């Protein structure tokens, strides 16, 4: 197949999506160009075409929308030049862009969480783009029933609408050889937060919970923060950490290549992922695949594939006190910690295989073309 992705070239999620197909098909990726974003490593066989926006202002969303007709023309040239068989658009803007194309080639729209779960609720522009994208899509995919229901609410068809997980590459994310030994003991507790540092991900809630851990429970810990975006908020969170008196316990690592994340998870005792909105997050499953238990926020997606106190620990949304209590519970209850480690690893190995999920996607693509 000749596959054209219309997606963000600065997203490591898209790099992983395309990796599987690049080893089997001819893969092209069209993206707007962001010179201020950190580079992402794609499979060398992926042919990346990046075009800067017509207008460059401080508003990235305005820049992208103002360039739709330019991008449309470029994409139609790519379709003709490379004899594209199928288009796969990932995220709302790129699906909207695909909907403007003058082509009969099948278009797949893979939904992403916050656009439909959060922004469409408050923005007429997002709702318009969603309606347009869904009206043109030949197939819709998402990684949870939660995102699937949200898409249907804004115009997605119930037909040809599939759940495809991002999946975990268990050849890269797996526990160390001493997995059977007790990972957490009375030493320094190592925590990590692998999500972005924007308001959605409640970094302030995490910092306040860590302060409670320090002052009320006197637990010795460190916490590593890795984040692919949200750097503009870094000073705000550093100031809050200083005010709370926990700055010396935090490591603001920032962006790391996806290939480095197994080591981050392996070195941690517990991962924390407590956003206000989410949809089957890959980073959570990758942590579980490394044998590191995760505390997540109580959101609808957690009712689908994970079970509280069995393979994950669930904290109330935007509650520092409850998050602190869940951390203490996991730190002090060695049996609970051990069970969540083993059950989480088994869950990922049985239900979230990257190769299995991408193979499903490959068959769906071939079916569309046929």
C-alpha cells in the first residue's frame, strides 16, 4: 500500500504509528512545520513532507487554519505524485484538513482525546471541524469506548467505527530481569510523571500531593517529570514547588526521546498520570509493561480495561489529598504493590500488544482499499 499520513510530525505517537507500516508499505507523512518544537525520530523509510504555515503569529491554531488551502494543494499533489491508496489522518485538525481534499481515496480519521472530550464542548470552531471531518471520513478509529462515544456525539458514524489501541511495543517496554524481587522497600521512593506540563495534566495537583507526602507522612521521595510539551508552564510549577518546599526532591527532566522512556519507567517505583481528561493513554500502559504501578485519575476510560486495586490505582480527579493517600497506600501495602505490578504487566501483555493492534489497523486499511 501507498499510505499518506496527515498528522503532526512533532508527535512521537505518530512516529510509533507509522513505524509498523513503514516496514511493510510505502509511507508518507504530511505535516505543518513547527520550528520551535523538539525533533522526533521517525522510521527512516517514512517520507516526511513538512510545509510551514502561510502566516506565523503567536497563535499556532490560527496559523494552521489560515494555511488550509495551501496545505490542501500540497497534499493533492502528493496524492497524485505518489499514487496514494489510503489517507490516515490523526487528530482533529488533520482530519478536517483531509476533509477538504478533492479526492475519492478513502480517509481514516483517528481521534485523539482532549479535542473531542474537552475542546468540542466549549468551541464552535472545534465542533465545526469535527462535523466536517466525520462527514468525509471513510472510517473512524479511537483507543477507547469513551472517545468513540464522544465522536458519535459530534457526527461520527456508528458504522466502520473501530477501537484500535495505540498498543505497547513489548520488545522495548518490559520489566528488568529482577522483576520477581520486591521493587519497593523502605528506601527512597522514586516517582515519575510522564505526561505534559499543561493545565490539563494537573501538575499542580501532583505537586501539592507530594508536599502532603513530605510534610504529613514524612516519606522520603524524588519525582522525575518528563514532558514533551508545556515548557511555557515550567517556571510556574517550579515556583509552586519552591513555595511548597519540595524543589530539592524534583527533577524537571523535560523532553526525552521515546526510546529513553523504558529506562525512566524502570527506574521509578510508581508512575503518576492524573489529567482531567484522557482516553486509554499509552504512557500508562508502557509504565505497566515495565512493571511500574500507575496511579491514574478517575475518568470514564478506566471503566473499560483496567480495574482499581487490581492492576492500577485510581485517584479522584483534581484531589491532591486523595492522590497523596493513594501514594501512601501503595507505598505502605507491599502485597497491594506486588499484585498491581504483576496484574498490570499481565494486562498489557494480553490486551495491548502494539503489533496486534497495528495488524488490525493494517487489515482495516486493506479492506477500505479493496
